[in-house]
C-alpha cells in the first residue's frame, strides 16, 4: 500500500490550469500581504508624521485585523453556497476600494476607517484562496503548493516593501497604497478572464441555511481543535510584527536608508526557503518539521529581542534566521489544517479559521501595544524583550495544538490512507473544469 502511494505521488503532476490558478492566487496573496505588511516598515514614519503613541499605532494595525475577523464570521455561513471564483472577485474589488481609501487618507481617524474597510474585504480573500487550494490540490502535494503561495510573503519583502519605502520616502506614506491599487486591479482582471468557475462543492447537497451551516462547522470538535491551533499560532506570529521597523531604527540603530535593504534580505531568504520547505513538508512528517521550526524560531526571537545597538550585518543575519523559523512552521501547519474540513465545509471552515486568525492577530498587536513603551519619538522601545518571552510561551502551546491537529489528520481517512480518495476528488474537479 505504501509503495502504491509513493508511486502515485511521484506520478502526480499539476495541470497547466492548476499552475495558472496557483500563480493567480500567489499574486493575489502578494497584494493582500503587502497591504498588511507595509504597515510595519512604515510604522516609525507613521508614528512620527501623525505623532502617534505605540498604542495608537497598534490600534491602526488591529483595526484591520478585527474587521477582517468580523467579515470572516459573517461570510462563513454562505461561503460554500457560491462559486468560489465569484466570491474571490467580489471581495477582491472591495479590498481594492479599501486600499484606495488608505492612499487618500490624511488624518488618523480617516486611516482607522480606511483600514477597517480594507480588512472587511481583504481578510476574507485568504480563506477563499485556501478553499480553492483544498479543492484543486491533493493533501500529499499541498506542501509545495503552500510553499509557493507563501512566496508571496517573501516577494512582498523583496520587491513590495523596498519599493513601498522608496515611494513613501519620496511622495509620502500614502503612495504605497496607491501602488497596490494599480497592481491589484490588473490581478482582478486576470481572475475575471483567466480563472474558471469553481463549483464542485455545490454538487454536494446542503440544505442548511447560512446560520445553521456556520453552527454546524463550529460544532465539530475536530474543526474546533484546528481553530484553536490557528489562534495560538497567530498570536505568537503577530505580536512582534508591528514594531519591527521602530525596534530596528530606535533600538538596533538601523538607518532609514538601511531599512529597505533589511526587509529585502529577509524577503529574499523567504523566496529561497519556501520551495525547499514546501517539498520537505511533503516528504517528512509535517508536525516534526513544524516542531523543529518552532524551537528554532523561539531561540532566535529571545536572542533578537534582547539586542541593543547592533552591527547591520548581524541584524540582517538574525532576521534571516528568524524568517527561516517563521516560514518553516507556517507551511506545514497550514497544510495540516487544510486537511481537516470535508469538501462541503471547506469554505465555512476556511472563513472561520481566517476570521479567528485575524482576531488573534489583532489581539496580539493590541497586547503588544500595551507591553511596548516609547517615551519619545526617537527613544528606544522598552519592554520589547518581554515580548520575546511571551511569544516563546505561546509558541510552546502552539506546538501542542498542532500535534493534536496532526493526530486528527492521521487518524482520518483523508489524512491517513485517503490519498487515492483525494486524487479521485481532485481528478473529478479537474474533469469538471476542463468541460
């Protein structure tokens, strides 16, 4: 049986359409991730230009996350009732409008409102993409799919953030958002004209209304374990992120000119790491890879958060080491979580999962804003090292939760011996698309 599964996995190759969809989803993720990530490198600039305190900036970050979380819950009930392509087009155009509002804002209240609008639409796009991935790609090949999708994270740092910082320094912090609007508009057109309807899940009879479908998804114990796992991973991952540029400039003494280089090097390392991690997660136990990456990340985070003024070369090395840990745990954990829901529940599961991820991220940013203190605009951040210890504790709990998810996947027919069932499911979907 094992030899048959190995042979089937070796013979499996993505179709041209699967590759096209993967590229489109990766580009979509690139714009959504960049829209969120660009807030961190511009954090020091925003805090100084608007005279914001750390807690106020944390609210600007959290407002996106909380609104995205609310949107995820509101859409979860009917996420499996529509063509996934149409859902993606609807929410992506809303994201474009919200990002345009961010580029036109001039005051702090306007910024908060614009981030809320962007979060209401942008926060759902990731869950729709994940549902499409689960529909079109089998679990045994999903690691490299996730690895490719997460390259959008690295690309946003290699290309997006340095270009955004250059534009921000030249024309103001609003200009990066306008750049994202132009790029996202062209990607929306690609989705509209190149992606075919994704409706296989609609063939499975589901008489539940939106509210009962939402409750049905929440009521499943195996799903709740996946949700809880996502929450702990998100809290640990988001807690440091908003203060990255402020810590680098005010504590590590990185200059504004060096900051784009720092993000570029970190992003380049992600682009190099992701394909390797994706393939590795399909060859070895996904939980073991996650656990090793988590331990690596915890060690690096504790060391990094205790740094004072540091040579720029060492700062870059530590950022690369941190990215290795973060990305190497993200891919296997996402692949495992995506294997939990059944086809008819995938849209709802991914929406709820994305919603809780955003809520947890917003909570993490808010908690970080209460822990981190900055007395003046240029003084070092205080208590940043405390964040390192808090993240370590949360990450330990995260390892335990992902272990439980891994056990559930292995014990289920889809996770343990359902490879050929997955293949048949994907094959049926692809045949439907080709027709």
